[in-house]
C-alpha cells in the first residue's frame, strides 16, 4: 500500500512538473522534441478562473484533472495498463498530426496518398547531404567506420549515453 501511495505521489509530482514547464511555453510551439515542436497545453487550459495568472492551486487542479482522466477505472491509482493506454493515445494523436502534415507537404498530385517518389521528393537532396557529410575520405561512399564515427558524433552532440539499446540482440540457439 505504501508503495502504491508513493508511486501515485511521484506520478502526481511528475504531472505537476510537466504542467509547470508547459504553461510557460508558446502554445503553438511547445517543447522541441526529436521531430520538432510539440503542442502540450496552453496557459488558458491551466488558468481555470481566466484571471491571467496561474496559481499553485490551479496547477495542482490541472495535474489532478489529467491524472483523473488517465485513471479510467476511478480507483485513484494508475495501473501500468492505464499509463500505457494514455501513452498510446498520446502517440496516436501525434502520429495523426504528423501524417496529416506530411500529406499536406508532400502530396504533389493531391490524391491524399503518397507515392515513393513523393515521399522521397526532399529526401534525395537530404540523403545526398548526409552522404557528403559522412564520407570523410571523399570516395563517394560511406564505410562502416565513417558511419559509426558519424553516429558517435551525433550521439555525443545529443548527449546520448551508451546503454542497453546499443547492444546487439542475443541470438536464439
């Protein structure tokens, strides 16, 4: 029971921190993620009494409302299934927005579908630049060593640490 209460407290604190950081951001841009800006929430969503100020009570109420929405069985706690469902819902919404935006930008013939050629329309130019940047010996191709060096440089620039994800999968015997 203590562990469940502790986890609930940690999650509530995390939601509060998320809300606190998000309210200060531009409502159209939000935080920049791996794939560009993401909309999270806006000031008006948190400013419940619309007085132009956000109080700790409003921030707490906003976090509680988000928690309650995720608590689909209403037991006052979030199970792994409820958290996964919320994460899946959020990912689905982001994927829908990204797909619509991609169609808007790349659907040259307006048929609501993307052909391989439409998908690659900007990719060839970008792919050529990628080869150019990674090909340090200027032989027109990228060796495994050049690829790994570029990957390490990018990981260093983005602060990625080597971990379990970098290990090769174990082979089944």
